[in-house]
C-alpha cells in the first residue's frame, strides 16, 4: 500500500492490520516516533494524521492509507510545528526526552486547531505521559508557542 508520510509517498508491503508505529519504525526506519506502552495510553507514539494527534501504536496502517501522516522528523516544515519546537528549546522542556516527539506533535495539533488555547484547552489536550514530570514546562512552552 501507499502511504503519504511527511509529504512523500512511500510504498510499503505490510499486513493491513500492522500498527502504523511499526511501519514507521521498522519498515521505514523513522525512529523519531517512540514505542511507549503499546496501548494508546502514554502518547510517546503520537503522530499527526490529517492534522489530528493519533496514537500510532494502535492505528492499523490500512486505516491511514489515504491520509496525510506527519511525524516528528518533519515537524519543523510546518510553521506551527516550528514555533512549538522553538518554544520547547527556549523553555528547555525535555529532561530524558523520550516522550517529547509525541508531546511536540500533540502541541502542534492543538495549536493548529486552537491557535490561542486557554489553560483548560492545554490541560485537556496535553494528556501524554511524561515520566520526568515536565508538565508545567510543557504547558509554558505551549503558551509561548501560541503567543509567538
């Protein structure tokens, strides 16, 4: 099947029910998207599918074959994604960094849908887990990116 990932059409030969995460990581070698829990709970595997934050660990690849998929590898090609990354760096959000690709993509999806989010909007959208507990820095960076 053909997938459009970061604006490039990729042909992959995988079973239709293969999780998108494994197609990205194992088939295409795009390791920026992380495996966390495998149950769509932590958000480390978050990618954008038609602009929506989606947990790729439980998303069958056949369900996104006609969609535009964006990963952390290309987040800075999007103006909103570029603002999010700049705010992340300025606020020094990451500690271990493992969850950050999912956090950045979730924040990008939020700001594309809600350019001026309230604190409540941020809290509702930014539900990915961070074992280092950088939630306040994440929220600060989202507010910074919204104002940039």
